[in-house]
C-alpha cells in the first residue's frame, strides 16, 4: 500500500493508458481495484448484456446467420451513407 500511495500518479496514468486495472492490497489484507472510469463503464455495459437473456439470444442468432452467410447485407449505397457519418 505504501508503494501504491507513494507512486499514485504513476499507477493512475498506467491504469488509464494501458487499460489494465491494478489490484492493491492493504496492510490489513483487504484488496481493492483501481481502474479508469472508461474501463469501468465498459465493464458495466458488458455485464448488462451478459445478464440479458434477450440480448444474448439476439447475439447467438446473429452469430448463426453470419456464420452461414445468411445475414443482412447492406447495399453499397447504404454502406457509403454509414461510413460518411
């Protein structure tokens, strides 16, 4: 914990730049995690999707149609419109 406290700025910058959380253990043995807010929000979104059986079913169906090349195929005009945004 002292090492973490003494180098807090460096660890925070490392966590943000490398998108890797850091686990810190206190002297009393309790652990905590330091991660960027952006990464935490992304984790929360992932958990939301994973906990939604409806969304997971949609993903499974999309994977199936993609694998068999039966999914929706936009026209070149639609692709051009999407990529121009």
